[in-house]
């Protein structure tokens, strides 16, 4: 199992959509997430900034915009099983 680093995930999320597989509650969940402002609806941009600040305070977890579900997705970094940048998504 790969170990994913918080800093690399943040860097990848900033300008890309990432496909994540995360183990939550004993089951794997695959979701496409981003921090790219081009993908965020205007009405959540301010919240995005607030969430960015909050996950800097808790280094064990992250929040990202789920592009298909159109809502925030919170996950713990230790639960990430797979992370891949999706080329050409933006």
C-alpha cells in the first residue's frame, strides 16, 4: 500500500482533478476531487478559502471539492489507498 504525503496531495489538487480511492468505514470509495478554482462554483469560493485554513490546522485530514457530487469531501490522509491526477480533466 502506498503512503501519500499531504504536501503532494495539496500540490496536485491545486490545479488538477485527482481520482482518489479512500477507505472510509471499512469500504473503499473512489471519488474525483480538486481544489482548482475553475471547478468550484462561485458561491463556494469563500468557503473553499475557509476550508483551506481549517485543514492546515488538522494535518491528519483534508477537504476537497468532489467534482461529480458537487460537494465537499473530507478524508483522512492515512485512508488514501490510491491517488492519480486525471490528465485533461480541466
